[in-house]
C-alpha cells in the first residue's frame, strides 16, 4: 500500500523513530553519540523545538519532540543529513545510513505524554544496555539522566516534565523515578509506537476501539481537532457517514444493507462485515463503539473483523476504488 503523507504542524507533540538501514548500527562509539547530541541540541535551540524525551540505541533512536515554530520535517532533514555526512566521512563509507524515511507519530498530550516519556526512557533497559533504574539514572545516552540531574543536554525540556510530578524539584524527581520504575513490569508497549487506536486497557482502564491511523496516537476528539486544520485535514482520508458507507459497500457486494447488520454466519455476510469494519474503523476512522452498535456485535469483535477485512481489501484493491468512486 502507498505510504501515507506525514501529519506535520508546529505545536503538535510527535514521537520520532529513526532506524539504521538494514538494522545496522548508526552509533559505533561515544564519539558518534556525542557528535549527534551536539548537533541535536544546537538544532533544538535554533529551530525552537521542545524535546521532552530521547534515547540513543546502537541501531536506532527515539525522540519526543514538539516543534513550536518550524515543522518537524525541517528539523529532521537537517539533523539526519548532517549526521549521515559526518558518519560516512568518519567511516569512509557512502550511501544511505538510515532505513527509509523516519517514522513520526502525532500524539495527544493527555494521556500519552508521560507514557511516551517513560516508554522512550526505558528503551536502554529493554535493550539490555543497563541493568536497572540505578544504572539508567546515570546512563549518558537517554534523557532520563538529564531529568534526574545527573547529565546535561542544555535544550532538553526538563522543567515541564518534572512539573507533572511536583513543583518541588526533589519531590518531582523522586516521583518521576518511581513512575519510570513502575513501567518496567509493563514490558513492550507496541501500542505506543504505531498502529493507531487499537488500545489495550493499560492506558485508560477501559476498552476503547475508536479510530485507526498509525500516524496518530490519540482519541476520536483529538482526531477531530486535527481535522479542523485545513493543511492536516487534506492529509486525512475523507470520511463518509457510517450509514452511507454501509449502503455503498452493500451496493458493491450486491446485497441488502440489512444483511450487514444481521449476525448471520453465512460466509458472504461475514466477509461483508469484515470489509465494512476495516474501511470504517481503519481507513475512515469511525468510532468503534458506534460501528459495534450498528452491527450488533461487541467492540472487540469489530476490531477482529477489521483485521480480517484488511486482508480482503488489500488482496482486492478494486473494492476500495469502487467504494471511493461510488
């Protein structure tokens, strides 16, 4: 499937992931990492970018950024180009250093900002580069040690993070550290690095299957806020009213719209519901609870149906084209 254009606008919180080509290392030693951080810090200051979290791993890195004036693309282009030139010269190599283009996920600050900070800063632990939080407190290649006051990165946005925990710096650091420690038992957090809003109960305590877009981490209200910006709205797929979408899919599949709303186990009806669930939930980002009510099934069943429908639609691209043009 074609790559989706990025959602990029000043003021949006973005989780950025950059990987080395063919999973190769992009940092060979501390000299590489120091050069990267020097360039990174200078560009943060020059282009007015807030950095709330970061972590360097041997073959990739994570950043949590909020551009205030400049688009993220400008910052990333200058950062990656300058580092790639440095790295190639130092190692007498040529060609691409990074895998494809960087991945950026637009994130809703509440409730995901702190979760993302914890996820990013625990990356060295999950990768086996440190053995626990005591080592992480002084690990020089992530923003955690900077927040703890043990390392320095002049342009990292530390105070904003600590203010979530207390207005007294000592208390804030203790509470922040406990928050980081509590995240160790959570293991991998795949829902925080793409895949849209197919959320586990971990973040909200509620089953939520709302909308899907691997470029966005946020709820339906956040999506609607993004749509209000014309530049962003143009990058999001158009959304048909759910009732009209049902009628179009039924027409394409030559069946009565009521067949999609019945809980029949007939193969053609099940496949039709799968197609509807995928397009409504994943591509047009309708509310999953609303779709579940319309189909008279549970929200988890909608999610399963959407997964199955994706395979059908991807194998038959004419289905999408017919629906879009009907």
